[in-house]
C-alpha cells in the first residue's frame, strides 16, 4: 500500500510502498555528504523510489541527475515522486541494470557517481521472500564489484564517487577501489549510538585522484538508550529541536 511521507520537513514529500524496501537514514546521510558544483552531472546507481536524486536536487548544486533502477515498479514510483516534487526538468530515471551501465549511459561523462547498494552477500543472512526487498538488501542483481567497476567507467577523470556501506566490508571496498583506480579521499564513520562499534561509513573517492585520505568526524545516529535522533542527524533531516 502506498503512503505519503515527509522527506524534508515542510519542503519535500515522498511516496513509499510497503511492498518495497523503504529508504533509511543511510540514504539521507549519503546525499548530505556529497559535495557538488552547479555544473555537475550526477548518476545514482540503484535509485529505488528516487530518494537520493530528490535529496540531491533539493539540497545540492548540480546540473542534472540520472538514476538507474532495475525494478520497473520502483522506476514508476521514482518517476511519480519526481513529478510530485516538480523535479522533472532536473532528474531522469532510467529502467535498467547499472551493472551494465554502458547500455544506458555514455562512459566517462559524469562528474559524480553515488550509490547506496545492497550490503549483504547472497550467502549472508536470510534472503527475504519479497523479491523487491531481497534485491535491495542482498547482492542478487549487482554486487560491490559491479558498483565500483561501473563507477570507474561512468566517471570523468578526477570525478567523484560517493558510497555508504557496511563497516565490516570496508577492507573489500578499499581493495576494489584500488583495482579500479579510485582513490579514497574522505571517510566518515557512522555509529548507531555512542560507545558502540561503527556499523556503516560514508566514503568519497576520486578516479585517478592520487594519495591522500581525510578521516572526518563521525556521525552518531541515536541518543543513548533511545530511538531519538541526535542533533546532528536531526539537522540533516531539517527537524527542529
């Protein structure tokens, strides 16, 4: 069943459906992490309901955003959300498999690639019987190497890659970045609560960008012993204290 939710308080709404995997805080934090210019052309690998393109269009400077999504019903939902928020002139959603991105987009034309891909290998955890949620959570249609390989093909030389991912797979991410000549530039750990281990991280990398990584201050999602967001997360959502 479809439901309309507030994405940015008093500014932007999004339609979601219980049949599909709903976006989470990681997508919101990833979009906020991006640094862009008004001339930038951006592609989002695995756009889902269109949350990341919408947030980028609203919060960041850019010229155009392309989203690639393999699931037709999510493509239709993303297009519906783009129309709802009047961004049809800035965002285009393509139905397709980003692991073969050259079938849908030209190589080496994008200033930024962004992705919140599935985190789990197919041999990890229980795969949902709901195919839409299964594809969003597990590497059924595309794996981590697909994301990074296609990023290197899509980016201009010196272009930037933005990723949110599981901390326990960080070593694998860095190995693949090196394989495809993407240099890590900014790393921001995410912690569920104070004194917990990091479970996710935000990463910026650059194609043929040379050596030099900045480890940024961390994000803590929830206040201690509660499910209330911390001040820094509330600011990202535009929530008043």
